[in-house]
């Protein structure tokens, strides 16, 4: 499916009312704001937006794309989608921070948000059509859940190194058994009041996760979102080093049940050793982590700090994942 093609179901819904619009916003249900920080995400943003516009959600979505210093066509691409969202009765705004800082982008997006539920979404993530409705229902069902996400799936890597690393990483209990925050997380109004602005951290998603006890977090099994790990050894090491640095920053700020700290060491070891199919991939996983840790220590000695990320690759239709029901 191309990034500009709207599914038939949405085309029909868009014509449900005269003038080609869906029901007017004031006549529809829950409102939710979706905040997407974006830095040089031209190759990946269209697919993300396509998955958002396909959401089977009866309420009003307020989509806020915040560009934080892109040098490519991210802003132009984002703005080109505004008429499509408005044609379906949703709202979309595109903001710019002027500097490459994700937390600044999130804070700017929060300032433009409205409604009781808030979703923080990475620009290279794709959603199944029921994601928004599922997380809004979970946050509003009175169960005490304050922090949730759909079930995370990792796209098949093009590099064999990425594929083998992913097999171990996705089996870790704090990855497969918790809302890790990476790619997608959602909070209700009461949950969002637990902190003010996002502090200037590398692991802002773990910071948000740390505001909630383990029993206040829920993975929604009936909905899915797709993330992509960095391709190849070099990018894996760079990004893993950033994760390590970010978690160290956060550990100096907060305590609580976040990340792997929410799972006892014994349970972590058992979860891996109980799966012989992962033993072949475990040495590579540990080697990537060791190289990342060495990179972090070297930067600490030099007194340097650099935001490291994998560059997004252009995606073609062969990469499209089946996210339909």
C-alpha cells in the first residue's frame, strides 16, 4: 500500500456526511492527542501517518507532529497530511522546535495537546487499526491502569546481526512483559499529572514508565504496533550505547519499578535459560551490549555526550507489515 492511498473503509467513512466529512467533532466520542516528535524522519513518517489515519476510532484524534531540527523534508511531508486528517474530522498541527532535542519536542507537543488521553508515538512506528481505540478504552475503564501500550512487535531486520539480536531482546521479560515505552505509550489525564515537563533525558520513555507501578501498567494484547531495530552491528552498538547512557541518567533521578528493575534477576536469567532456541543468539547479544558499554565508558572519559541514533532507511512496499485485523 502506498503512503498516499486511503483504505476503502476510510473512503466510505469520509463520505458518511455531506461535504465528504465524518461526523462533526462535537458529535463524536473521546478525544485523544497523539504527539509525534520527528527528526529527519522523511523516509518513515508517511507510513506512520498512514497507520494513524486508518485508526478505527470513533472519537476525535488531535495529531501533533513536532519537528525538532530536521534537515530533510519531514516538515513538508507532515503538513501535506493535514487536509487528509481534517477531511475525516480529526485535527492535525505541525510544530517546529528548531533544535534537535526530543524532550523539548515532547514538551512543545504537550502544550498543544487536548483531551483526556495522550499517546506518545515515534515517527518510525506503525499501528494496527485498533490501537488508539484499545488504549483509550483501557485508560478509561476504571481499572486503575495509567500507562499502557499495544503489544510491541519488531519488524524482521534486513541484517542477520539485527535479526539475531532481536530474537534475544524481544524475549527479555522487561521487553515482552511490560510497557517499555519505546515507540508507543499512552497515559490518561490523571497519569499525565504525575509529572510536569519532560526533563532533558535520553530515556524519556523510561522516565514516563517510572511514574507508574508495575500493576498500573498494561500491555493491550489485542492491538499491535511495529518498531524497527537499528540495522547492522554498528548502528546497534550506537543505539544500545544511548540506551545505557539514558538509563544511567534516569537511575540518578528516580527509583521505582521501571525497566529491568521491575523484574528480579533470577526471573530474568530463568526466562532466557529456559529457552534453548535463544542460546545460539545470546553471545552476539552480549557482545553488542559489551561494545556499547565500552563506547559509553570511552565517552565518559573524554567528557563527551552525543545523541546517537540509527538513520532511517527508505521503506518500500515489501517492508509493509500486515497490521490489519
